C-alpha cells in the first residue's frame, strides 16, 4: 500500500519547492534583461566552473606571495601554470595585475570572492561583431571575455606602457584589465580570457547604454520596446540629439578623452569604443555635498607619501584624487575619510600642479568611481574598451574597400590618428 507524504508549511520538501521557484524567477528576470544565468544546463557551465576553480587558485597564489612594491621585468614576463584535475590554467604577468588591483584600492580577498563566489556567472549577449564570449560575475562587478592569442599577445607586449599610462593618469577612462589567463582542457583548443572591471557597475538604475565609435555606418541599433526590461546597448546614431551634461566637469572629460585616445594612437590601434551609460540622479544625490573641512582633511590624505587608499580602511575612496575646479577656481585633492585630523598645512602650488598635470578630479563617493561622473541631473558611466585592433595590412585594405562602398559616410576603419581625432570631436560635440 503506497503512503502519501504530507507537505506542511515548514517541511523540507516545501522549502526546496520555494527555493526552486525563487531561482526560476531570477533566471527568468535575467533572461528578460539579456543576461543568462550559466546554470548546469548551460553550454558554458563546465567552462565557467573551470574558470572559477582556476581563478581561485591563481588569486590565492598572489595572496600567499604578495606582490613587491617595485615591479621587475621578470614580473611582466612571468607565466605561472597550475595543474587541476581536468585542466591546467596559465596566469600571465600575475604580479603586474595584482599591483594594478592594489592601486585601485582592491584587496586580493575581495577580488577572489567576487570571481569565485558560489553564485553562477552570467552570460551577456552582446551585439558586438566579435566572436568573443562575455561573462559577468554574479555581482556584475567584473567582466570575463574570451580573446584570441593575437589579442592576448598584443596586450602583454604593451602591458608596461599601459601601466605607465595609468600611473601617469590615475583617472584614465581606459578599461582596467585585472588579469590574463589561459585554460587548456585535454583534446580541446586553448581558451584565452581576460578579466576586466565592468564600466557599468553598479547598474541598478541605468536607463540607457551606448557603444560610441564616432561614426555613422552600422551605428544604429533598434531600441528595446517601450517599458521593456531587455538590455540593449545602443550606438552613435541612437544618441543623436542628446548631450552628456556635465557643467564644470566637461573640461576634465575632454582632456582625459584626448589623452587616452592619443595613447591608443601611439599603439597604432583603432576601432575601440567609448562606453556610455546614464542614470537620473535622485534628489538626495543632487544635494549631496562635501564640507570645506572634509575637503581639507581629504587633501592631507592624498598628498602625503605612503597614504594611498589602496592600504587604507575599506571606507576610503579608491585613488588619491584631485577635485574638480570650483566656481572660485580653487582645487582640492581628496582621498581621506571624514573624521580624520585636519591637516597642519595645505598642499603647496607644486603639489597641486602635479595633480593637475595628471588630470585628476574629485571622485564621487560611489562604487567604481573612476568610471562615474556626476552631472547636474544625471550620473554618467564612461570607459574606453576594445583596444586590441591594430591598423595593419588587413585593416588598411578594409579601409580602402569601405571608402568605395560608403562614399561621403564615416565608418570605423580609418587610421589611428583619424580615429583619435574623430572620437574626441564626438565627445566635444555631444557634451555640454
């Protein structure tokens, strides 16, 4: 005789059913947003599990062997192979990327936790022509993107000048690469991938996203239906008639875009994108201000050697930074926490000039502040990505072909100098 089992409100079976429904609801919500949870039924589940396992071991290696303050040439060429049960993973220039993470005020433990938490990675469906696969950590803080061997080789060969640029301009809009790795599974091709900071983080209230190249051909994307929650990354032509409204921070943006694109021109690259997103500021965010005393306290924290927020308490704002110019023309360097003792002296003119040369600004008290700029009405997320396309022989041929196919129209495949000037002009024409 078969016995039926009662299911009470607090029974284990009912609890499991509720959990399944909750996870089912989350999966459906992610699908609506263009993000797919990589669960056990997903094609990439096995690969992302290996990524997590490999990254956990790789970051643990840097935790156990802290990066020295001064990087050597050996650190830039270092390749560490770790053997796992079903695969092996190589980590390239680990100390260099660990040093960069530290300069951003990021601990190895929090980096490891974000990459290797129990939550599943999310697959991001991009409208990019690239064949790369895009993954997001469960907290959406970091992107993982597959790259081909040529792109990885290009990044590693230019890693030193990339690091020098970020050191020279700490508030650069260039995407922050945080790790380069390779997974080798027996009887399968090597899989190279990079880890980078997401420009659109945190994305809770972002209402529009754009990928800007400063040209016309193939630069329109059909927007999502009204009231739809589907994430669509729009393009240049979708932004026509709009402006990045920054008021007094606009000169900073124009100068930083010019410096970053000039650097990419020297690398002989093109086809990179300026990612742009916006969200309306809430009333309390618009009224948020910093007291004069707070600015002075933060000044001392920034200008004293050895006081980098990378080694500060968790509440410190990442990066020693220079405030945007006020209406009176005064500048303030920030980086300390409120509540510290006021400084005995203010920074001298030479110190302030150094910060101005580095084009630093007053960072907002938000997560991911290097890519966040607040205007009077909106918060903007800005970052330059996809810096791997070299203007070689094939791209020169592509340029000639597109010039014949699209006469009197602007397209992406142009010389690095033209690309640089055009993107700078786009930012100037579409900001106020």
